[in-house]
C-alpha cells in the first residue's frame, strides 16, 4: 500500500499525476490519500502529524510525503525505513519524528534520476517513481545515508502547537496524549480545558480535549467547531497545565 | 463495490484510513466516494439523500455510512440489507428511508468487536471492517435485530427541506419529484418557482426546479448559483404550491 | 487508464457515480482524478488546461472530460483520438486545442445510447459508459464525424488569460512557455514580472513567472499566494512584454 501525505490539496492536477505514475509503475499496489492538506509549506508541524498517523499503518506501507517549500533548492531527496514502514520525500525535517521514535531505522539518499526532472514538481518526477519502486519490492534506489543534515535535534519530542484543523473544526496538536502527566489540563487561547473521553460524554457546545483516534491531543467542541470557539489555527500555541 | 457516504470531508485522514482498512481486508473490492460531505452531524437530512442516491447502485453494493454525531455514545451499530444492497453504520435514523422504501429488508445488530476500538472513530475501527467483511462475501457479523429503537416513524416520507448544496450551488431537497402532484410549483424563500426539464431549457440566470438525475426535486439557476440567488442552505424549508 | 477532467468538484455524488460506472463496465482499468475543478462552466479556458495536462499522459489514456454548461441542450457528444490518446465529452470547444495540436486525429459522433439518459447528468449516463468501452478496448461506439461545428477556429493558439488557480494560489495561464519569445516579461494586473526557474531561486515573497511542470506559463510567489498578491482570478488577462 502507498499512502499519500502532501500539502497539494485533492483538487488540481498534482495528486492525480502522482497516481498516474503509480498506475504505470506499480499497477497492483493500492493507494490511499492520507493527508492532502498537511500544514502547507510547514515541514515541522507536518512531521508531528505524519509520525502520529503513520504509526497506525501496517509494516510495508510506503509513505510518499511531499511538504516541500524548498522544491528545486538544496534539500536532499531521502528514503527512510523506520519500523518496517517506508518514507520517501524531501530531507527538510519532515521525517524527524518518525526517525526519532523508530526502533529500527535505515536511511538512503535517492540516487535514481528521472529522464526528465521538472524544477517544480519533484513529487511527480522523482518521489513518486521512487515510492512506486519500493512499493513493488525493488531495492531502495539510493545510497546509504550518513549525513545528518536533515535531522532536527532541536525540535521537541512533542509539539505544543496546533498542527491540523479538520473538517469539523477539531484542532489537533503535536502532543501525544500518552506523553502527558495524568490529570493534565491544557490551555489554549487563555482558556484551560479538561480532558474527556469523547464527544458524547459532554453537553452540546462544551469545549474539551481528548486523545484522538491516533493518539494526539485534540481540542473539540461537542457538536460545534473548536477552531472558532477557541480561536485556533495551525501554529497556535497551547500549554500544559499541571 | 463499497460506496462511502460520510460527513468526513475528503481532506484529512478519515476517509483514507477507512480505505486502508478495505485494502487490507477486501483488497479486490472497488471503493467509490459517493458523498464525503453529507449534511454534517445531521442523520435526518442525510437519510433522504442516502435513500435517493443508493437506489441508483446495483444490488450487492455495500454502503458504509457514517453521519454520527453521537459517536462513542449509545446508538447501536447496525447492518441493514434492503433490496439486495447492504448498509453499515450507526442506528440513529440514517437508514430510516432506505428501510421504509425497501421491498425486502433484513436487519442485524453488529456483534463483531475489533481488538481496539477508539472512542471517536468507529468508522475506521468498527464500521469499515464490517463493511469489508460483507463486501468480500462473509455472513453478516451480527445478530438479527428485533429492536426498532433506530426507526423514526415520525419522519415524513419526503422531506420538504434542502438536504444538500452541490459544487454549482444547486440545492437538493428531500422530496422525490415523482411523489409530487403534476403541475406543482415549489416555493423557496418566498418565491414560487416553476418546473423545467433541465438547465439549457431556460434563459441564463433563471431560477427553476427540476427532477435531478437521482429523482430528487432540486433548485437550480441556469449558469448561476441557486443557493445564493434564493438564499438557501441545508435545512431551509421549501413548500409545495398546488 | 481513465483520467477525469471535470468541473464537478470532488465532493458530492457526481465523480463517485461516474467511478461506479467504470468499476462495473471496465473493472480492471485504473482511474485518476486529474482535474475536478476545471474552470466551471468555461469550456474555453478548460480547453487550454486540458491540452497542456493531457500531453503528459501515455498513449492509450482515455480522458473523460465534462465541462458542459449546455448539458441537455444541442452540443454533440464526441469521441476524439489525438496522438493515441482518447477524449470523450461534449463538443463545445473543450477539445479544440487538443485537436489543433495533434499529429494524428480521428473523430466520432457518439451514437451509442443508454437505456436511461437523465436530462442533467450525461457525464454518468452517456460519457462515462463510452469512456469505459474505449478503456476496455471496444471500438468507438460512434460514427466518423465530418461536421466541424465543434471546432473553434477563432480561438488563439495560446490564451493570454488565467485558466486555473491552484491550492497554493499559483495562477496558470493558457500560454505555453515554449511559445514565448526568449526574454519575454509578462504583465499581470499592471505589474511586469520576470521569469525564474523555480520558487527557491527567489527571495521569499517575490512574485515571478515560470514554466510549470506541464509547460504552461504560471505566476507564483515564493512561499506566498500569487492570486492575492497580483489580484488574479480565472479569466484575468495577462500580456506579453517583449
């Protein structure tokens, strides 16, 4: 299975062209759209989101990841194998948390080159073919990487920021709920919110936080929009209240 | 074939994770996105939309339906077979019209339990696996249902409200055109509109109603947006003018 | 492979119903969403976008193209084979540039009729079945076309207008970069912009134009939105500055 994690949007021609590459190079491999609206141009917030959601997928999944504001510039194209899952994309920090949390880890610089590489769409021309090769079982088309310039040792283990707002207005953070001290409250927009198990445990209109279905701390309002109620957007800071 | 009917949006990780379940459990079954923007948190409006659109699909189709504002709460998880089509989702009224209009009907309470059930995403953890089992030909993983607590006998046979606004601004109602008296006008936002066959039969800019391609009464404006022209949104009332 | 080029949006039931037709009639053929947000109701702008993007796909691809403000009216349903690629859709100019730029060209009027043709959704009832037939290798279900009423000889070879705004705010024109004199500037919204190779070659916030990954002239701002910075929307005129 190939899973797409990009900031391309589903509309427009970008995701479709990458899928056309997969259909030609790895026709029997199913493809799922995981995120097409990862934090735009923001590899840091994306890195926390990716690590939380990739962990749910089975070993062998190939994640094609493109949040790449520097396309055409100097960041290296990477292949990472972490806990049996494969990741292909730009070496701009996007894989930092996946790597940091991995039990087993291997890394390659992509050395394969397409016949024609556009300046602006490496997702289609470089990363998608490499993902297709991995998904059909080819050896990684690269050279073992020793350079750590893509690592971001200064980023925290958990990110106390909003990293995603979903269709319902729920606001996900880069914090893993399991990493919080028991009984923690969370403050967002100068309000302290209590933890609940899920939506239906609270009166309609109540704001709370809960552990979402992929383990992240998420702000929500029962039958309402937490982003509007709490004034949250991607990048908003939150803080842990002991 | 599995058809998805949800209020999840196509963006974000929800639909992709359900498709990942299908690829693992029922890899040869095609999946189509029917609605990812069913009326959010509104099982009643969704029920009329689902009944109209499901009727177009062939027998054997499995509809995975998640419009579930009470996720984590008390509504029962159901399997319904109506006229040879299968429906999986919450027993909150979402299947009321499908059941009421069915020639043949069987019902089960889902008894299968996943190893791990998140509190907030039964679509992925419970309903998608059950839909995959049905789609690959397994017997319904449940117990014949006799309880009628999911039925909504007080809901009308046709709903005189807007249940969906499409990409063009066309406004669908929960009324079946075939159920209207011949020559009926329809009033929306204190204007009475006449029936037309299709867009190109009328001058540009004219508002009208017509029987849409799935049999519902729909308000439209030739090369314009009916939602803006008539001030309509999901939940707006309409009335039949004899 | 079938590629979808429509103005339907991905949300709502339209694309899903066409895919359900493909799954039933051509179950082994992969389908990709190329554009679901082609210029709405605008076959002219769409024609330049389609010609640029279709050229990237391999011979044998079937493009199902529905930008059809006259659905239900008099425009003829067409099949076009141009340079080994197939196109199915309304004869309203949508295929003008594909045909004009083709080395080899064959044309048919669709003569196949569905059992039931809705007045408003020929994409599902007529065009999708015809595309499925072509994709599975059937002979074109039509009659060789000699009528040129669908041709638009008065349209230019390249269109100096914005034809698409993408998710990032980049603004594509209907101009092929290769057709511009060397050293051309381009004026949009009374500003003249210089050419760059790609985003990362310029300071953050700088507006420029470049040849996009499918050969079109595109306005962009490094880590910004060109549509807002330059006040551009679909239909905005641009001009070449020698």
